[in-house]
């Protein structure tokens, strides 16, 4: 017997994504941002994956073009008595370095804690999760190039939240039914396994 429908509590997808400008871009509320992200990732994927362009040569060519443009702009500005190019002081503040280091420290300590628990054999469930996760990553990596995987991730991040936001009630209803059906199947399998013992 299937339980009744889930309570109608609608998730605010915009708030779940952080509620800022990134959420606006992902949900296409600022459509020009979504278009820029989609076009730039599509262009980069095409350049590197299909056209065979190399990342190092691409970065070198872009920097070369930037240096040439700035050089000729500065020279022509001095000859024509025009203002120099508006280049800000390119310095990283101590505060931003400390914030980045603190964030990295939290991630690294978390990873080291997991590695410590696995190495000492204290947590079999965690070991199995990590082993299966790494095996899945390895298998996907053997099938798909990393750049293609990132491109697929960008495409999914620009499409799945929008679809979920639009059809949230229908998706939640189907997921609820799916989870209830699987819960019943799991309880049948576990009870039949207990009867075999």
C-alpha cells in the first residue's frame, strides 16, 4: 500500500542555491549571465576538445594578445596625449590570502581525518564509500575526458535546477513514490534474507 502524497512544502530553489548572483545565473533569472557561461564553456570545450587546441598555448596566446594591446595602447596614448590604459594595482591582500588559507585548511584537515580513519581501519563503512567512489571516478575517467566531464557538469548545472524549479511539485511526487516503492522492496528483501538465516 502506497502512503499518501507528501506534504506540499515547496522548496525555494533560489535560496537553496545561495540566493545571490550565482543562483540568478544558474536559474536564468539573469539570462545574459547564463548565456555568457554557456557560450564561454561551449567555446572552451570546442577549442580544447574538438579543435585540439592546447591549454598552455591558449593561455600564452591570450596573454600575448593582452600584452600587445596594452603596449600599443600605452604608446599611442603617450603620442596622442590620451590617458593611459586603466590598469589597477594587481596585488592580493593579506586578508584574502588568510581567508583562502583558512578555507583550504578546513578541506585538507577533513580529507586527512578521513584518510586517518581509513588507514587505521576504524571505519569499514567509510572505507567502502571512499573505495566505491574512487572506483566510480576512475571508471568515468576512463570513459570521458576531464574537460568533457566539466562541460557536462556546467550544462547540467544550468539545466537541472531550472527544470526542478519549474516542475518541483511533479518531480517531488514522483520521487516520493519511487522512494516508497524502493523502501517496500528493501524491507521485503531484508525480511527474506533474515528468514534464510
